[in-house]
C-alpha cells in the first residue's frame, strides 16, 4: 500500500514537473555509469541477485 502511494506520488511529480524527469534521468544515468565502471560493485550486485539460486543449489547438495 505504501509503495503504491510513493510510486503514485513520484509519477504525479514527474507529470507536473517535466523538467524534474530530465534531472532524475540524468542523475540515474550518472549513477549507472559510475556503478558499471566499478567492478566490485557489479560483483556484489550479481551476488545479491544470484544468492537465492545459489542457496537452493547448496541445499540440494546437502540433502
């Protein structure tokens, strides 16, 4: 419920202030570029994304 309200408020702001969308997209692009150029951050993100599958695999080995 709270997440829907937050997303709705953000979308409302972006519609009301189109210039804000450009600023947010520029900031997101900068952050994404910085993240991609830093390999340890990429490795940590990949590990967090793959962790559920890794956990299931290891549990399968133990049983």
